[in-house]
C-alpha cells in the first residue's frame, strides 16, 4: 500500500470534537494518539473530550431536538439517502482509514463500509413509514388513536471492532425517527466515526442533531450525562460488564435502553450436515473480523461421527490463511486490537491445552511487531476449558464433540450469553426443532453470517436486548402515544 495515500487519508480526517455542526478542540486542548495495531505506530492525534465537552454536546442535541422532531420525514430520509451515496462514493478512503486504526484486512473493511452505508439506505426508507393506528375500541364506545414520536436526545456508545457499522446501526434509525444524539466512539478507533460525522455534515444534517465526542475517559465524560434529565435514551454496543454499569446509570432517570452486548456463539454441526458447506461457513463465522466479533463462532460443537474430519479440514483452511497488515495484498487475517487482547487469547489457548486440548494449527503469536496471533484450531476440548464460557475475541476455533441432539442443545445453551447460534444439518425437522430450542436472538441455519441491515439484530440473556436494523430497529428510537377519542 502506498504510504502517501495512507498519509493523505489520515490528513483529511477531522481530528476535533463535532459539536453543534462545527469542529472544535477539546476544552483544555488535550489530545490522544490513535495507533495502528499492525505496526504499533501512532497514526494521528485526536481531541480528547472532557465532561464539559459532553455537556456542550448534550446542550446542542437538546436545543436541536424540537425542530428535528418536527422536520419532514422526507427531509430526514433524503439526508440518510445522500449519506448512503457519499459513503459508497468514499468507500475506499473509509475502508483504508478503518484498516489503519482497527487492523482488519482492506476487503473486510470495504465490506463493513458497505454494510454501514446500507443502514443509512435502509433507515432512509423507514423514515417515511412511521405510522400509527386508528381503531374502534372493543366496547364500541370510542376510538383509539396511536402515534409514534421520537424518544428525544440519545447517547450512543460504540465499540472498536466495527468502528463505522456499529455507528450507522444507531445513528441511522435515530436520524430517521427524529432524535438528536451525542456519540461516544471507542477510543481505539475514533477516526472512522469522525469521517462519518463529516459526511453527515456535508449531506446537510442540521447543526446539533449529531454530536461526536471522542475521549480517553469514557466513564467520566459520559457519566454526568446520565444525571441530566434532558437525556432520554442510551444505546450501547460493547461488553456485558460495561452494559450492566450503564443500565445502573440509566435507572436514575429511567432512560430508554438498548443493549447490544457480548456473545458466545455455538456452531453446531450434526452428523448429517453438508461437510463442505459447514467448513466453508465455519471459516466465515470464525475468521470474519479476525474473530473479534460479537457474532463470531466461539465454540464448535460437532457430532462425534464427523468431528475429526471437520476439525482437520478447518485446521487446514485456517492454517493456509495469510496473516499480515490489512493493507497488504492477499492478507486475510490482520492483527488483534492490542497486546492485552492478544494476551487474553493466548491465555485461553494455554488454559485449554493445559486441560487436555490438542493444537491442530496455530497456537502462537506471529512476528515481533504488531499484535498478530495465528489462526488456531483446537480439538479434544474438555468441559473445564475456560474458552467455552468466555468470549475469545480472536482467531481461535475450539472443537468439542457431542453424541445426541439433546446433548448438542444442552451444550449450546450452556452459556450466560444468547446472541447468535449456527446450526448445520440437512434434516428439516431437526433444523426447526433445534432452532426453537436454542436460547439466542439470531440463528444461522446452514449459514455462517447473519448480519443484514434488513434483519433485527440482537440477543437474549446477557447478550442484551433491543434490536438494531430490520423493521424493528427504528422502534428503539420511537415512543408510542395513545389518544382516547370520545366518538
Ligand atoms: P467495551 O470495553 O464495553 O467498550 C465499548 C464502548 O464503551 C467503548 O466506546 C468504550 O470506551 C465505552 N466504555 C467503556 N467503559 C465505559 C463506561 N464506564 N462508561 C461509558 N462508556 C464506556 O467493549 P469493547 O471491548 O470496545 O468491544 C467488544 C465488546 O463489544 C465485545 O463484548 C463484543 O461482543 C461486543 N459487541 C457486541 C455487539 C452486538 O451487537 N451485540 C457488536 C459488536 C461488539 P473506550 O473505548 O474508551 O474503552
């Protein structure tokens, strides 16, 4: 990759806070560095927002709320549609920026930009379909009128693993519904969000509707917003422990809450599965985003009659994947986000091996620069292995066997999380029975990828609640009002 082009893309990104339609420095002038996880080098410095800045952002959001709620749905729709067009036009720059700050290979970054832009297009189409009901009450003595209105100013907190799609999945429906917002991007990947904010400014989003405050002090900066009665909603994508903390804070003013939290996806392969398909989809379910995804297959439960074949074939595929900086040609696996994450992945592998697992491929760091870890397949996983219960968030595939359908279902459900599961079988009855029995918000049937802007994304149990995308997504940003009519 051309170093001059990387430099140009980095230079073009705004590095300030975006408040009330303008770019500004942090109060006090502090900045922080954003690192390339493939080189461990600092890329640029970005304004480090303070609690005062967050308050100014909420001031702007609160001041803009009434006019924005009253704006024509078509106007909001057209803004989102133009954002889709401009994101698509600037896809190469957005993708390169994302690869630089997050590490995923360029082709995957371009895929995320397209996925993110699709949320703008999808919610452009939803903005003009916000409706209510008119009905006669059952006693026939009056009429029921319902309307759906914007919730009000929102706080949107996003993670580093999908730096732009986790943004538009919230910003898109908030704009469509007529809500204003304060966005706090992850400190490790603020650049994609800053460029997105500039695109939304360019396509005519009114001042104050969107405000973005990067910071290294997430809790200190967003905490006071929960004490301010003007904030009406928090939507969070991130880890379950932080989600729980935010729920407590949200209880103070009983905010509307959406929680897209961690996962521990089981990938279940029955003895009758199409093995070519199962292996191909396992590579996607495990390796997309370097395994750093809430919907990543975290544990493979495979029928004992095919487990060895499955594990060997998966090991061969993962062992052939090219590891390197995401900007280089042919690279399929980038670095992990930081040394801490790589250390966590290495510890989980060591723990599993210590408890009886066998390494079929990988199981080690790669290189001495950048946070690379080799794609890894482990067989012979025992019940005691910690990675069965924890989110791995890395390129490690543990394979465990089962001998009956009931055992597979029990093993798949043996988790505090319930985001997604993947099921591979050619038996329709089994597929439907297992789909009903699994405790998850989403399920991939003979498919290793479920994410789609037109589908309701979200979990159950400790993976949270609320749905993003689909027809359901906009409801997170609307309140229903009922009017009893004497007629
Ligand atoms: P994280 O540590 O929970 O951080 C997520 C965001 O919350 C970041 O912006 C972070 O800021 C901020 N944050 C952390 N502590 C906070 C606090 N006390 N108050 C306010 N904000 C706070 O999660 P992560 O490591 O970035 O992301 C990985 C997690 O996200 C995984 O568990 C993954 O499964 C989950 N995830 C879920 C979905 C889904 O849709 N269900 C999608 C993607 C990811 P800093 O950057 O400053 O720490």
